[in-house]
């Protein structure tokens, strides 16, 4: 055998010293033992030690441990392990760098040898390996060479330890100690009936670990510098999980644990310090010890996905039936039943003018109270304007969605190709891969948005074709915004699915952009009900939305305090501008001219400065106060790290939509308008479902504001059908909640369908 020849040559070398310049290096042969006993020796540049270990027939590999207190980093000890078909080497002390300016030395080192019979072990089934492990020939033999160029004599110790728990089994709790200079790994082989397993890992300490799953062939990449070069890997501190399928590692896999030399890659604060150059220097770092526990358990096979998928589809289509029955019931016996029975009485109306003249504007500004007829003089024009919202949503969806799909597809390919599981912030405890996606369940759970968005569009289309539009009666209905809301709900589902292909800080805006759109459209629709002619145009609305999404992107990627401050000031200016816009019914310049004229005529006195529309003025002041309070609350939450910019911006927009809805309903009741049965039912249903979904929205299972390792500490088990987690349930609940909310807006003024417009107040 090769080992015998090597030993023979070393014996010969012991007789013939090697000439190394002025010194002669002698070779000392030491017989090592495999019982874990320690061999001690004194080493310098005049002697080389070769530790020869006897042949072993165990199917477990051995770990070689070398340590010293005296080694000089300038003249380290070189450890070389020779096996039958491979060579393993490292230095003592082990020097590990952090960034460009920092490094640490570790004088206790150990490496696990890759078993010489690993190919034979891979070829055996798991049952055969367990049954015949004592009788199979798993021969392994190795020798260790120790050299140094140091003039000073160094005391060095070496031992060989059998890794008795190297072959791990399912549903068994294992625990091992890992240090930065003493990595560990184990081997798992799939059963014939197992398609995929979930590795659950925990640690009681905050030491940053790198966890890798590698193919079961030698060599094993188990150093801090090379662990990223094979298989797939992720970082962890206290909690982590990985799903491994048999298709990826047919012959089994190595599970490798490496402790990082520092917590830089796992702690956001330390990472920022390194990036700013605050940490530097070389020093010892002897306390990088972590105890990690893990368990490998069988997870869902591909066939197991069918049941939860069919159940969700069944629930969704069951909801379809319930929603259609509600629509049919309300059309048959609801507030619009009498109007539906009428023949189509729509008249062809042609607008007399494209815009109001000065006399009309002044009459609107001077009137202390308004009715719907006064602000609904151009129905044809405003009807056409309402459909601009639909075409804007469709256009924005196409041009916004194409690069989104391209980007997240690239991210998924990078994850699959590089194995870097830190690129995406999955809930690894409940992430089921399928069709090349790492987290299929979070993609699929968005199906509700898409299907219910389609349902809502058909409901609006049915109403559009069934309920006749009659001039000068009821609230002017502009269906373009309703269609736009339905399309937005569909696009939200698609973009949320895209985001969950690889959730991270860089693409979080994909998940929220059309939530912004829906929140703004709800507010626009409520305002349009009573301000038909003076409502914001689609061009202005989507320009503002574009600015909002841009600001959200900046805030998400660079959530610095001065960006929050700039947004704070900008939002105050926007609130004041919109307040003037609403108070003066869109005619800000004319409104100020009127106030200026009153002051010029009567001077600066109480009468000149008293608002003409007192109720409207008081409500606007109250709305601004609430918005400023929300801003202050957001600044406080940000200062303690309780929120991120994107979520805060979403809460502002949704909060305003909710406040506008509450205000609208309250004003209807104050003006003695009835809430029709449709609005009451849809309002109660939306409130119930929103309450249920909110509990799951705020219970986070990931957090992209921190490092991937810190995010994994938030990971949670699946809680529904062993397939969906709490965020999936948020998707499944929020879709019907949005549908009921849109239906509430669609039916909110059905009690006025036969009321003359001059009797409908504006508020």
C-alpha cells in the first residue's frame, strides 16, 4: 500500500538527515494511537515529526486535533495529513482575517478527515450501511507531518479522535461544540422513501456560525474561507433551518458547521462598524466557542403538496360561491332592486363646457354648503376621466412588472447556482421548495389576491351593465376607479408573489407598491363620490404615487435619520397643500384671490379670516392633526428600531384610507343618510376579516432590516396544514378583507340611488 511505502521512506529519512542550509533537519517517526490519547513533542526548524496512525476499519472518520501555546504567527507550525487519496493541511496558529484591517489567531485547531471509503459508503443504501457497518471493509490509514521554521522550540500536542456520531439519523437530537479553528461536520444519507428533509438548528449563544450542506464526496470545504465554494450555505446565531431534497444530494450530504472569527457577518451593528473602518488590528480571539444542536426530520414530499393546495383552492372557490350569492341577494332584494327593474333610462348628455367659468367658481367658493349637483356639472367628462385610472393602472402594471419579474428570477437563479441562502430572507422553518422556487408556499398563498381581484372586476362589470345610470339622481358612479381597484388587487398578488421568490431589503417595495396604489385609490374614490367634477386626475394621482414609491425605495435602502426628517417636512408640506386643495375645491389660486379681496375690502378682521365652510375647515384641521400625530409616532418607532420606512409609509396611506372611510360613514349618519344593508354587511365582514388578518401581519417570521442570521431568529414553524405559516395566513385573510372593503365602497351610497342630487350634501 502507498502508506507502507511512505512509512518506509520516512524510516530511511530518519537515518539520513535533510540539509536545510546551515541546519540539518532530522525526521522523527512517532507511533500515534487511535484511542484519543495525546502525543506531545518539541518542534523547531531542526526536526520534523511524522505521526503514523495504524489502520482502522471503522466507518466513522477521525478528527485530528493539534494545539500549542507557544507557536509564533510569523513561523507557524505546518500540519500536513497524508491519506491514501488526498492531502489535508493547515497552520497553527490559524490566522483568520476579518475584512481588510483585522485578523485573529487561534492556537487550538482540529480538522475532520474525509473517510477514505466515502465512495463505498455513498454506494450503500442506508439500511445496508447500518446493518453491516461492523463487517464491511471501511479501511482508512493516515499519517500527520509537523514542521516549522521557528528557531525556538515549541511544545505541540496532537491527538486523533473518532467521530462516533458522524452518521446521523432522522428525528434524533444531536449536539456538538464548534470553534472558529475547530470546524465539525456530519453525514446524512436519505432513506429510499424520503424525498426531502428539514434540518433544524439552534444554539444558546450568539456566536456567528456558517452552516453548509455539501455533496458527500471528498474534499470537504470546512474552513471559514472556503465554505462558500460548495453546496449551499447560510449564516446563523441562535436559530436556523435548511430544507434539503434528495434530488440535490442523491447520495446524501455533509452538514458542516464553522464558527466565524467574529460576529461581523451576523450582527448589523458590527457590519456597519467594519464598513466604516472602525475595527482594525490583529489580536487573539480565544472565546469563539459555540454549542449547536440540530435535528434532521422528514419534511413534505412533492405528493404531500397536493392536499394543502387543493384545500386552499377549495376554500377560495367556496368563498367565490358565498360572494356571488351575496351579490345576487343584494341585487334581487337590496337597495338597488327597484333601479335594476327599470328600463335603461340613461340619457345622452353633452357637457356644455370643458371647464367652469369664473362666476361658477366664485359661487362654489362662496357657498357655505354644497350639494352633489353643484359639483357634478360635467358627467361625460368626469366619466371619461375615471377610466383614465384603469388605463394608468394597466400601463403602470406592465412597465413596473416586467423588470420585477426579471430581477427576482435572477435572484432565484443566483440562489440556486451559488447556494448562498443569505441572499433571501425566507422563513426557513416553513419554506417548501417546488418548481425551482425555494419558498413555493409563500408564492402560492397570494392566489387569493388574483382570484378575488378577477371576481371583483366581474362584479363591477355586472353592476355596470345591470344598474342603469340616471342623470341628476344618486351619486355619480364612475366605474373606471372600481375597475382600477380590481386590477390593482390582481397586480398586488402577482408582485407579492414575485417578492416572495426572494424576499430582501432590495425588493421589499415590490410587495408594497400596489398596496400604496390601492390605499390611494380608496381615498380618491371616497372623495370622488361627492366631488365629481373637482376630483384629482389620474395623471396627478399616479405622479404622486410615483414620487411616493421612489421615496419608499430611498427610505428602504437608506433609512437614515435625515431621510426620515426630509420625508417628515415634505409630508407636512403635502398635507397643507392638499388641505387647501380640498377646502377650495381644487381652485387654490381663485380661493386665495377671494380671501385677498375680502381682506382688501374689509381689512384684517375676524369676519375676513373666518372660514366660509366652517365644518370643512374644522375637519381638515382635525385630519392634519391626526396625520402629524402619525408622523411623530413613526419617528418614535423608527428611533427604537420598531419599524422600517416602507411599512411606516404603508401604514400612513392605509391609515388615511381608513380614517377617510370612518369620516365618510360618520358624515352620512350625521346628515341622516341611511347605511344600506349591503354596506352594513360588507363593512362588518371587512372589519372582522381585517381584525383577524392584522394579528398575523404584525407577528413577523422574518425581518429584512437586520442581517440574514438575525432574521432567522424570527423564523417560525408552519401552523396551517403543515404547509403555511402566519405570513401565508395574512395573505389568505387580507385578500378577502380587501375584496369586502372594495365591495363596501361599491355599495356605500346605494341608499341614495333614487335621491335627487340637489338633496345630497357634499362633505
